[in-house]
C-alpha cells in the first residue's frame, strides 16, 4: 500500500539501529522446533534478561503471545537468533528463522537476525555456573539462549560494532 513503511528485516546491526524509532526495550527470540525462548533488554541496551519460554504452536497462536509481550513491555524491535553453520553458511534452520522473521513482519517492528552459533553453549555454561540442576537447565535453556543472543546484539548496537 502507498504510504506504508516497509518492515526492516536485516542482519546488519547498523540498519536495525537506524530503523528503530529511538532506543528502547528489545525482544530477543531463540526459535526452537518445540519452544521459543524469549529475552528482554533494558531501554538503554545495557543488559539482557531471560523471559518466558513459549511452547511453539501454529504461527497465529505464537503471534498472539508475542504481541501480548510486545504490548506489555513496549517493545521497539525484535532480535531473532539466526542459526548459521559453523562455516557461516545458512542451512535449513537458518532459512526457517528467516521465514519466521518474514511472518513476524506483520508486527511492524524492525527485526534483526543475529548469529546464534554459540548461544546455547554460552547459555548452558552460564546455567551450570549457577549450579542449576540438569532438569532445571532443560526448562530454562531456550530463554537463557535468547538472552545470550540479545546480549550480543545490544553489545554491538550500544558499542557501535557494525
């Protein structure tokens, strides 16, 4: 439609930052096949914290839950983990994340696809350092990974590493 701005979906932190209306709270997502880990950062982009883990369903149900989180937290943009292969190439999981991002475009928020190659490993290490039991780690790993993804992105955004 004429007059409507196109939703930005990018792998560039600079393009993402430029698309944001101002600083503000961001939502981080770690997309799994069964669940979606969520994380949030403060408005000044200093720290990311794990949020809820959402049981993944049909996209309409996922979208409704994410919309509620976006309204509740006044989210300005979304960071989605992009699962690249170790050589940096994209496989089927990365293509699935890109498709999910395109579907989330209906939320009219800028979307940053962020390299998540080491997010689960980093999250697991952090949970182990907290002396968390294996059973508890299993329930929290997706949101912890979303926080690792989001922290990497906000470090780049706040530090100007583009």
